[in-house]
């Protein structure tokens, strides 16, 4: 039986009414945030020190060149390329006949200039061996972590970055290029979970960060920037920096001073960064640079420390994340700003290279079912057992 929307309509109406009632309060908080970020009397050096020493219950952006500077888009180079990867996967299904998973990486290279060209391809990879289904510590049995669910999503991000590094190695010398991935450069799945250290080492240190380092080294012979693009972000890192500015305590310490009472900083609570910069940035402009203070970045990223800025494109505010080596190189930073903006304008507000990479990578529900039918038909052809759970059989069988 499908969802009975008549039973949900009243609840949706209540939700809309509550949102409408809270609208005026949200506008007041947004205006307070705007007043603070544009307050020229704030001592930025003191605020930086206060942010660094504070203990908050929320993630606060680090400051590099202020709070409200905004920068116009730089000119584009006459010849350039944009690389992008995206991925989809088929997860391990414990109700099926065999344990395996599939990762499909879409890869795109778009060349612009006197001789425009495009390369679009996909790279499906099936993982099925015992050593491919788990992450295990060296020389220790019984502590294996199965690669499924959250870990499979992280594994896919590593494979996307690996493919991006392979594409980048094929770029001609003295070229200007941007390598793009969708989503965050921060592997949040590892930050929010209590995985053993060997899992973080395998996926992050020996995986994702190693591929970032490969891309960085390619700058010895070419201009190659790297960035990730987050559409319609929900982050509040910069607003949280304003909360620290509002706090009467120095350093701020939420658990010590305000464990169970109203706080001065609640005057901007609930405001998102994109709402803030929608009132500051003009079309094509980027914000100041900020740094992520995520614990996983602080502990593991080193020279690939994640910086970010906000970019206004066709009325939307996007978040663009870049590694430290891009942020601290003015040429690569300007290249990132200009080419991300150009890609969005070519792609109706979203980077066209990422959109095409997604199209190459997408795995539909029908694809998943066809994949499992192929697996099971080949097992049958080899006279191998194809056990499935009663639950799986029930879902695929019509009942009278």
C-alpha cells in the first residue's frame, strides 16, 4: 500500500504554520548576524585568538582574511580544462546470494579554448574477495571492519579522488586546469564514527589524502587547482564565529558558562551561512577565505587542511572547499574562483562537469535489480548455490 497523503496533509499544514510564525524571528536573527559581520569596530586579531582558545559545542570557522571581504571574479585563461568525477554504488545486500559491492565512477574531462574537446566515461568496479569486503589491521585477525553502509560511501569518495588523480596525470604540461569533486573534502563519516585507527589510516591517510598529494605534486609542471563543490549548503561555521564574537566570556566555554541557560549568542542561532552571504555577495563574487576547524581535519589533513569560501551563482550561494596548497597560492585560488563560476554559468547554476560526471556514474534502481539478476543467473549457470532470505523473496513476489 502506498502512502496515504490525506492522513499527512494536516501534519504538513501544522508544519507550514509553524514555519510562517517563526519567520519574523528568523529575519531578526539574520539582521543581527549581518550587523555583526559588517561591524568594522571588531578587532579581527582578537577574534581569531578568541576563536582558537574557545570551547564551543558547535563547529566554528577559522578566519584568514576577515569576515566580510568579497572578491570579484578574475579573468579566465584563454585555454583551460575542467576534470570531474562522481560515483554511485550498489551496497552489500545480506539478503542476496553472495556478498559483493559495486562502485561506478563517472569521469569527465572538458577542454575549452581554440580546440574544445570532451571526454566522458564510466569505470565500474566489482569488489567481492574476502580482502576487498573488509578493512583489516596488519597482522591482526578478528578486528575486521566490513565495507558497507557508511564505510562504503567513504570508500567511494576515495575511488573518486583516485580516478581524478589519474585524469590529472594525463593533462599536458603548462596547462591550466581545475579538478572538481562533488560534496565535501572532509570525510565526515570518519569524523562522526568511532572507527578504529586502522580504518582511518586505510581510507584517509593511505587513500584520500594520498591521492590529494598526487594531484598537488602535479603542479610542478602545470597549473592544477582542486576543489569540491557543495550546492545549497547547510553549514553554519561562519555564523558560529559570530556567536563567539557575541559571547561575553573570553575564551568562550559553552559547558562551563552556559550549560542550561539562555545565551547571548542565541541572537544569531539558526541562521545559516548561505543566508548570510546571500545578503553580502553580488553575482559571481566569492567571500573571504575561512578554515575548517573539524577535529578530523586538525588531526589528519596536514598540508591539505581544508579552506572554504562561499560563491554567489544565479541567486544561489554555494560552498567551495579547497586544500591549503590551493588557498595559499593566489594563482590557483583565482583559477578555482574563475573556473567554478564559469562551470556554473555553463551548467544552469551547477558545474557542468560535475553534472556530466553524475550522469556517467548514476546507478538506477533498475540497474541494481538487473545487476543482481546477472549475478544469480551466472551462479546458477555454474551450478553454484543461490540462497536468498525469505524477506528478499517476499519483496520480489506478488501476493494475492
